[in-house]
């Protein structure tokens, strides 16, 4: 998994509450178990009409936001069914950070497992960031995970809280398997002791 340290990128405003996982990646795209190729289907029902043409009023179809790496979203982002395809689609599109006032628990956990930083801010801070994000290609934010800050285009800075263990997972780029392998020596030692003390097992 790629490390997350500091991200500077365009932030796309998505001031919609209760964006569920079916809105993030509709159910018809869940047949694959690959983590790649889902970016084109991100927010598909909001991005495309029935003929597959882009809807020009959707934020990610607008020229300033086509390469957005950050989403500023309304309350309760990622609610609904527990599909890991949702963070896969965000990451494949290029979104590495989602900022909201709250997240659904399963989606929030899945973000860390896939290298996406979900940041929780206050409603007042969200309003400030949405204002920053309204500037199109000039809507550039810098998210510094080490220092736990978000800096806007005018130099204003917001501090955010994050669980230290989850922070370290992203800073080191560790998925669940990599975290387990860090304990490889201890696991091997335990297995050796078990084999000696319980050879019949």
C-alpha cells in the first residue's frame, strides 16, 4: 500500500449529506474483485446520464476538478452497505483524502485499509473548506498527516484529530498483511514453542 504523508491537490466540493456506498459505486460494478478499473464508475449515476454521457453540472465532470485528489463532502459520508469497492473506486479515480463532518464506520475503516485518509472536521471547518474548494483548479489544499493539518489556498490552517495507530498505518503504508508480517519473528517464535511443548498438535 502506498504511504500517505503529505498530499497537495485540488479539492472537489460535494456538499451532499448521506452519500452512501451505492452512490459512490453502484451495485452493477461490484462483480469484479480487482481494485483497479473502477475509477470510471465512481459516482456513475451522478456523473453520467442514461446514454453514458457526462452530466456537465456534476463536479468531477467540470474542468477544474477532473483531477481532484480530495473530496470535501457532507455529513455521514460512506453510509449504506459495506462494500470495499467504494474506497477502491475513489482511489482508482485519484481521490486520496475525503473530508467530512462524519463517516459511516465500515467505510471509515475501509479507507485506512486501502490508503485513503478520511478526515473528520467540525461543521464550521467544513464550511470553510467547501468555500476553498469552490475555486475550481485553484481549490488546492495541502493535507499534512504527520502534523495533522489542512492548509488552504489563502494560508489558513485547520488541525484535525486522528487515532495514532491509524495514522501510523497510513504513514508507513501498511495494509493488514504487512502489519501482520511485522510480527513475523514473534509468530515464528510462538510456533516453535508450541511445537516443542505440544508436539501432538
